[in-house]
């Protein structure tokens, strides 16, 4: 059974999220703020974290930044769940390493779909120890700097739309660069390209 940690300061929202997840047979833990959430992660690491952004004590960005700087927690998928929906906020979260960004109120089916997609991505990355700090190593695959940068985000599970937000380009431009990258890598799918990137980025870290 997969364990989900909900970090949310509003009691009513915590209860609602917990109820949705428990109906889907997830094991659920809850924390009322970022500091308590981090303590819970250290003592019993979850399989995925749902985290509000605006919270007392420590906001969601602070939680995410701390998680991504620690070896033991940097691979735990984190989904921001917040009332803030401006693209600048989404871009900030994604650049810090958020796996997804859902805006409240989010339908239960969309929440479950996002969680399952991120858990599946985490399973795909098991066995690899990829270093996502820089796209430069991916240029060794014959990619241009921009193609390497986009592939780096693809390997982290970002969609074309999300990559466009991060890099401030259109999703169509992202797709065009990916098509060229696929041709150079000799692959036809996103998963195959991701595998190429994970293998190289893991070997660089070894």
C-alpha cells in the first residue's frame, strides 16, 4: 500500500483530501504545516507528498527546497496543491523540483490521476541515480543545449506544457525540439528518450 503525506494547514481540506485518498486504498498521513511535515518525512518517508504552498511556519516552497537538497528525500514525488494558479507560481514550483501543480479545488479524479502518474514515474526511475542538476551531460548524446535542457525536464516527468512554462516558450516549440531530439537519439517515444537520459545522467553520477 502506497503512503501519501498531506501537508496542509486547513483542517477541512486535510480531512477532504485524506478521505479521497483513503477511498482509493492509500495509506494517509497528515501534517498541519511544513515544519511538522518535514519531521514526518524524516521519521517515516512517504511514497508521495501533497503539499499546500501558503502555510504558517514554513511554506511549500521551503518544504520542497529542503527535500530536494537532502539525499534521502530528493526523489520523493511532490505535488503542490494550492489556490494559487498564476503561471509564475507554477514556474517557481516546477523549477524547484515539484512534480506537479494542481489548483484548488481539484476534482477527486484529477487528483488521483496525478498521484498515480507520479507514482508510476517514480517506479520507472527506480534503479537509477540520475543527477538532474545540469543538462550539459546530455549534449554528449548529440543534442543541442536547448534539446538537452528539454530532455532533462522530460526525464523528470514534466509535460510539454510544464516545460514551456519553465523555459518560457510555447508547448509547440517544446514539441518541435523533442522531435529533433528523438531523431538524434534514434528513439520514437517519450519513455525511450527518458531512459536514454536516465542512463547517461546516472553514469555521470557514479
